[in-house]
C-alpha cells in the first residue's frame, strides 16, 4: 500500500488523546461513575459499650455503642450513602450462637434502633451469619466430629432471619456460605409474611487472608480456617457457579468478596447473572491503603476513590466499604 491513507484505520487519523484533552471532554468520555448511591457502609455494634471503641487493625473504624451507631448511620444517610450493613458483637457466646436469634441480642436491638432512626432514608441491612455469636467462631453449628453441619446450620439461619426481619431489617446478608441458605431463608420469610425482605447472597465468598483485620473488629473466636465452606481463592468458575445457584434460589442480589483481589470473578459474575451484583471491599483492603497513606506513600483520597471506581468498573452495582461516608462526601464535593 502506498500513499498517506492506510486501509486499516490508524494514526494520524486516529488520535485517542482527543478524548483526553480537557476536563469536560474527559467527562463526556468517562465510562464508569462512582456515586454516593453506589456505597453501603458496614458497621459494628458491640454489646455493653457506652462509648465507641477503636479497632486497632482498622484505624478510623470503631465498634459502636448504640448511640454512636445511630449518629454514624444518620451521617451516612446525610452523605447520600444508600445502605448500612450491621454486624453485632455480643458479650456472651455459645456453641449454637443463641444471641443471633434472641430478640434482645445486640444485633437485633441495634437493627430495631436503626430501622426507627434511618429506615426511611437508607436500606437497613444485617449480616446473617453465626460466627460473631458462636464460642468456636465458625459460621455454623458443629457436628459431633467437629465439622460444620450444613443442614443443622440452615435451621439456625432460618431462626436468625426471622428475628432480623421482625427487628426491621430490610435486607439480609447471607454471608455464611452454607449450601441452600438462600432458598431456606426465602421460604421461611415468605411463610411468615416477609415477602418484601431482600436477600443478598454472598455467592462468591473466598477463604481470604484479606479478612484478617475484621477478626479483631468482631472479636472473633475462630481457630483454624473456613476452607470447608468458603471458596478456594484459585477458583473463578466455582465463583460463577455459586452466583448462578444463589440467583436460582431467589437471591435478589449476589455478592463477590473480597473485591480487589477478585475483580476477574466480579466481572464474570456480572456477565453471568441478571440480578444486581455487589462487591465487598474488605478489612484487609481497607487496612492496606490506610497504612500506606499514613506513611505518605500514596494520596489517600485519590487511591480510595480509584479503588472504588475499579470495583465499579469490574462490574459491581454497589460496593460495601468502610470508607462509604467519607467517599460519599468527597464525591459530593467533586
Ligand atoms: C463472616 C464474615 C467475615 C467478614 C464478613 N463476614 C469474616 C470471615 O468470613 O472470616 C469479613 C469482612 C471484612 O474482612 O471486612 N461472617
């Protein structure tokens, strides 16, 4: 081929930098948005506290008292965050996690308080898992041989789901990774008239070292690991399979967790299901960026916003993040 024009479009006709020449042009060309409505704030509430208690492994995050929890939820709502996900830290634990379905248990009391305070402005959500409430720290009840008993655990999840729905939770986060948990809870809720309570299936939840700092946040009693129920970090196909199963069981939303180390799974799940997909930016993702920012090794605000944008770009419709309120304020400020 001779002459100035090639049959294959290319330089100098094609100049991708045209789309980057000014802020307004870049704004027109931007593919992915991060808005306050895409953010959900996970919160910890601990029984018996009169003041919030700092969590050493997650600088800037606290275990809340009931009062500080209410105030923080109002602040999140005012910042435009659209959901709060509650985790309870009980004073007493036992083998079956009795505190989880006790109407006077910390998580259910806190849920009722938040539903009354902010229930019209944000979606009040509750973690539905036994690990905070069991004295052995596993996400389910144990069989005689010490293994986690799937079907016996489903009965506990059903009791927990009904207690949370009665307390006013609008969305239950099924994070325990038991087989059949979505269907079991959906049927039980519907039989009691809770058709409108939403279910978030933690579909692709990996047995991840990035949960490390969370263990201190909930005073976890776990020894050993969760590899008989959470996914092997090497498995992408299996994550998609779990998401399809949760969708078929009636999950309204499915989750990929952690977020940043599993963006490939997130993209594949987004393409495979037709329900909203959320991702959980977990405690280890939080702690890494905070530590580097504290040392001045990266720009804290830009790095946090980029991490959240990346999770959105990979396919998350919403993101659970400990930075939700702060990030929502940055976004609103522009
Ligand atoms: C267990 C649970 C965990 C997290 C949320 N729910 C820990 C685990 O599975 O070991 C981790 C969240 C985080 O690290 O931020 N129900």
